């Protein structure tokens, strides 16, 4: 399991790793190895291993999403890193390969998201309703496919809602 972990940065306080698409950030009912499981296995064999192995989830990416994840190596470091994310001291940038090309090259999208009962999906609305949460993101068109039907967007979420980028861009 540890050989599957791609470490970008490591010190005594954190690991910065790549989460492949399809891998859960934390354990779920599927029983599939999670990124945190892989990080723990890696740290157990690391030469920089402290007395006890600890991995703490600082932030997460949805299972279908791949990208860079920061993992805390102590409870204190995890809490401090989480606070930096919560206070928006960390700027998140995503690349989104999209079917279809947006009409505008740059835009800020504001929607209201609400979890669909019994499904792991979100309903998107332009109007607030009971139980919905405001979701904001900005995007910039980076390029189009040769056939002009697909786009690559740079996306910066301004809120951190579940499935936000996929839901809002859809």
C-alpha cells in the first residue's frame, strides 16, 4: 500500500501527497484503502518517523477527484493546518476538464446547493431554499479542445461545499 503514495513534501509536521482519482481521502464503507491509510503505512517505515505514527486529515477531496492533499503528522499540526484552511489562508486552485465550453472566459458562479435525499449528489439552484448552502467559485477558461466542444478551466472555490465544483459547472 505505501508504494502507492506519491509524497511531494515531508517534514516532522506534515506530508503533502498526491491523491489519485477514485481513492477515498478517509476510510469509508467500501473498505478500499484510503489516502490516510496509505499515509499511515508510509510513515510507519519513514526514517523521519517520530515515536508514534499519527496521520490527521487536514482537508479532503471527493473520491472521484485527484489532487494534492496535506496530511498532519501530529494532533497539534493537524489542528493548526485545519485552521489555516478554515481561515482561507490557503488558496485552492483546481483544473477541471469539462464537456462543453462556457460562454464567458471568466466568471464568478453563485448557486445554492442542497443534498438530494438518498443520493450522494447535490441539487443546484440559483435561489436559496430551506436546507441549501450558498456556493461560490470563480473560473477562468484555459483552453478548448481541438473540436471546440470541451474546455479546461482553472477553478477557485470561494466556499467549500460537497461536490461544489462538479455541481456548479454542470
